[in-house]
C-alpha cells in the first residue's frame, strides 16, 4: 500500500495572507501530507506489504531498502522544488572522506550513525548557493530536533572565505565545514556545486540532488519528513515555523 496523496503547493488564495498566516497555511499543509503518507505506511505494515526487518539485516538496513523499493511513494515526493531529487535504486555505502570543521579539525564522512544527513557541497562564488545555503540553514532549524543533520561543506579556496560568506548570508544553524581542495566532493562523485547527498542513519547514500533547490518550502520539508518517518523512530511530525 503506497501513499497516494497529491503533492501540490498550497499557493491558491494566499496572495492576501500575511506572512504569519502563510507560515500557518504551510505548516498545516505539510502536516496533512505527512500524516496521509504515514497512514499509508502503517496500513502497509499491517497487511505485510513492507517487512519490518529483512532476513540477516538490521531494522534500519531493512527500512532503507524497503523505502527505496516504493517507487510510486517516492515519485509523490519528488515534485516542485524536489523535482530534480533522485532516489538511489538501493542504499550505497559511501567512501570514507573527511572535511574540516571551524577549528580546523578533521570530521569524517558519513559521520556517526543514527541521524538522517544532508551533505551539501557549496561555494561562495556559486550564485545559486547564495539562496540555497540559507534555505538549508532554515531547514536545519526546523528539523534538527527531529533527527536531521545538514552538513554544509564549502569547496572555497580557504575556510576564511567560506566563513565570511556564511556571515553575509546570516547562516546561524550550520557550523562551518571546509572541503579543502574539494577532495571529499571529488571522492563522493560531486561534479559541481551546489549538490546535496541524502544519507540514511547508517551513512549510506539513498539519493542526491544535482543543482539548486530551496529546502525550506513545503514540498522539500515533506520529502525530508517522510524519509525521517520511515528511517528513524520519530513518532510524530508537528513542524513549527521559527521566526528570526
């Protein structure tokens, strides 16, 4: 049993709404879409369409494989701003790579298990990144407590250049990470920026988006929340629209 809720942006009739009212409409729409998808997933488990644990595998391994097998469900998520997002055919263990944090210490990728991660590669000279990185910052603010971690890795020539860009763009929730010489990006098959990889809680790639996207609009939040609901033990989704 797959989720057949239509993913359409709630734009109709919003021209006369205030900023606060628009946030409330988006909030209610996201919640309704996610709950509809979760209802379909719950029924699938009851009738046995999606096994909880694959033979010889961990619950999380089974969850990722089962999710990627649901093509119709995934197609409902890759619309609007997420139209360029491509889910993998199966979970792929990424090669080990490292980037540096603000203190200059190495941070290994994919990182400790347990969180859904978006690994976003960007640069200060990349025009689309000037809007995409702030949208990832807002996504982290909304869903960080639900088990999401956005790791934004700059391929700029120096960490100082990247730091100044984040300050200009008023990025508050994404720590500085620098991919010196774009070595991690190259090893992970990143052809250009911006590019974002989605990793499951075991550190395996389950999808990527080549090119730019806005990550804090309803359809983007819906995709991330739907994946969180399938791959983690998060029980409820009631996203709040945080104001600066």
